[in-house]
C-alpha cells in the first residue's frame, strides 16, 4: 500500500477464490454493505458511462460521492472516475484490478490516480484515510469472496 505524490493504493491482497467469483462480489453493488465498511453503499448499473453513486466513509460517517464507470474489462478491471471536467480542482480515476493466480485464487489491488491543482492538499488531508479505506475494502472483499467460495463447497 502506498501514498504517492499523485495516487493512493491498497496493498495487493491474495484471495483464495477464483477471479470470476471475486469479480462477481466486486460488481454486486447491492451487497456492498455485507463486506465493505469503507464504501457500504453503492448504486450503479455497472455499465460504461453509468453513474456510481456511493456513500464513502472518510472518517466522519458515510458521505455521498458520485463517479462514472470509464473502463470495464470483466472479470479483471473496472475504473470509475470523477466527472473530470476541465478546470475541476481535482480529477480522479479509481482502478480496481482482479488478477488470476490460478483456477482457485487471484490478487486484488486498487489505486486512485489524481491530478488537478487541489490534488496535493487533498492527498495531504485525506491520503492516509483513503489508503486505510482501500486496504479495508481489499480485506473485506477477500473475506466475502473466500466465505462464498467455502459455502459453495469448492474450496
């Protein structure tokens, strides 16, 4: 996990479940409350261009955040981005990646890439909270996917 001058990343985490199952959990927005305490509420159709209406907990309880799906490569990559209009003080693109290791395990990693004139003070104020939240998200995804895999009797 890392905070760089223009990005925040989770740790890369090994999940003992197939990539397709992990992808299914990641894209099952109706059930984020079951595993993601950093972003316990999310609504989206999951299609390119679709709004991603989130409630994100940056330390003061869940707050609304709307981004848009800008890249979708099932079952490996999803990116949602701020609206990113010219002149916006902050631009952000959050990449989430599921990388198969073998038929029964994969790696998960997320990174939020920032730009814009307010990027540095925003990262100074919120970078650590975001890093911790992304890592909690990764750990929650791991726990949920591994639980579902065990329940299916295939682990």
